[in-house]
C-alpha cells in the first residue's frame, strides 16, 4: 500500500442508488460518476443508518447507529464530545476540511473538521423534527424552475475547485508536506423537484413512470398508510405531476454529476489524482414515485440504499462490482483504514479494503438501519443475505426476499414457510435495541430540543458557517411563481 493517500469524499443528499448510468439507468447522464465506477469499485448493497437526513449524516460522521448517539430526528444535536471520522483523520495527521453540506444542528459546526469554506443552507438550530406533512404539494410544484440548493452547490463546487487549485500551487512550489483530506457536501439532488428549463426538458421528453406502484387500500401496511395520509399521497397523483417530478429529479442528478466533473477535472489538472482515494456516496435515497411515495423515510430500497463508489489508482481494482451487504458505517471505517487513521471507539463499522482486494475475504452480509419519529414511530431494519426484515414497533412486521422480489412487492412476513426466518431476524434486530427505551428517549429529547428551538427563535442565536439562502434563488415555473431567471 502506498503512503497515506489523499482523500476526496463526495457526499450528496437524497440520491437514489438506481439513478446512475453505472447502476443501469438508461436515461440519466452521469459520465463522471460512471468514470469513477470504471476506475474503481461500485458497491450495490450499501444501506444508510437511517433513511432521513440528520440521523443518517450524524451516524455516518460518528461511525455509530442513531440509537448509539441518540440522534433520531432532523432537529437533534450530535454531542460534541462524540468522536467523528474527522477527529480520527486529524489523529492520523490530516487537516480535514469540509466544504458544503453537513446538516449538523447545534453550536458545533465542525465536529473535527478544521475548516469549512462553505457551510449549510439553513440555521444551526434545527426545526420541529416532525415528518413533513405535504409531499403532494412538492410533487405538484415540480418541473422547470430553480431551487436554492442548486445555487448552494454551485458555490460549493467553485470553492472546492479553488481549494484544489491552491493545493496545486503548493505542490508545484514543493510546499505540500502532508496529504489532504477534503470532504465535499452537496445538497443535490434533494427536492424541491425543480431544475432549470433546458436540462429539465431533456429529461421530460423521455422520462418514464415509476417501476412499481402500490395501491392505497386495506392491504397497505399501517405505517405506509399513515405516511401516505400524512403526506397527502392517499389520492392518486396525476401522471403529469409524476412525470414532472421524475424529470426534474433526473435532471438534478445530471446537474450534480456535472459539478462532480468540474471537481475531478481540477483534481487531475493539479496533479493530485495519483494517490487520492475518491469516495462517493449519499445520506439516503429518494422514492421518486416508486411505491407511490416521494422523498425518503421508508426502508424500501429506493430510500434506504445509497449509491457508493470508491476509486484509488493502483490500490483498488478497476471496474469491479461488489454485491456484499454493507452499512454506510463500513464506508467510514474503510476510509479510516485506508488513511492509517485510528478506528472510532464503539463503532460497528468494518473496513472493506480487504474485501475489495480479495472478494473471497470473509464478510458477513448484514446491516441495520433505524427510523424513529416524534409521532411515535419506532422502526428498525435488518438486511441479512437476501432477506430484509422491517420491525415496526406495535405494528406488523414486513419481510422481503430481495433476490426473488427486488421490487419489494410481496411481503412474506405471514408466509408459513418464512416463520423461522421471521423469528431469527426479529431476535437479531431486537438484540441490544429496546424499542420502548428508544421511544421514551425520543420524546425526552424532543422536550430538550423544543426548548433549544424556542431559545433560538427568541434571541439572536449565533450562526456559524451559514450559507445564506435568499428568497429570489428559488421559483417554480409550474405554479407560475415569478422570480429572476438564471438559466
């Protein structure tokens, strides 16, 4: 293995693992992600620790599951005393830098990073932590337009290119005395489902309807029924809305790929690519209409699986596909292993470096993910081998065989032939995880965070590394909302 590598960690928001050319999507244009796949390893079965932004991101950062760090909703704060992958990188001699999205709440907006040229788009102090209540409106507004998240990511891209250009200057001057660690956080392709008209129209002409539909009837699982009622998706959406939303989402993935291309070009132009580990992943996926759902917050594959690519010239094999079951926490452990950094105490993450080099390496195909809400929803998923079991506290289980049923259309939880599988997986999903304790702590933490949010709303609360989102950055042509055009 060469000396300590550079790290370029590219992390997006809400990217479905299915919407990449290298993942088999015939429509989306992702030449830069595809190039990473051709030069490295594409992992097809990596799952997020939680199918919602803050819990997933804070778990990935801390290398531990949501229940271990007690971050279950989008307004909770990761304790600043919990070590992170950035702390581990620093302990190994790196000066880890973050440009862009982290989605951390609270006063610590670095969590081990030493610099953050561009920050997040919103307040440091979170919000209600409740599930969004009008998904229908987000799909109705979808189409041509512009979201502030895209403007944010353009600033992130420019700052990243500038950072790499400055590294190139230092390298050419012989002043680069240590490897770099650069994490880049994109907002895209997170909704709103708005894309600038020229690229939107390219996809609107050819976009197809979702792969799998799910009727709203008495057979629908109680949680999914509640979720669709809560999000106003209990009535069939017009096909035109669905096609607009999907076209915009595909366009946003394309736009993000173009930004990644600019960053990779800067990396190569500054002669920094040779010993650089490049990692791409996301915090969770997006249903994009599959199962008649939008955004995330379920354990369906579109929501809970994340795209994952790793490229490291001369170390990792090129053009390899890895189908072993992994957690995003394993991805963090793999990066730290490659960098010669200490592992995070109490982290269940496993380095996959040995597996990538030798596919016959022992590896248990298992991972866990959690989803818990203030509304009283407490869930945990286990993916083991070809089986996925979803434990819904005080509601029926769900069980899917992903080898036989990749679209998750047939719930096998009540199948007599699956009785032993249900028993074994349920015992494992509950081992060390008490749903009653979790539900109680979620509500206790809600009271704590409600006070912090009220404080932030009534005082001039300090904001750090805050990228200012302006009203004129966003508009929807579909709804006729006027605004400046920057196409």
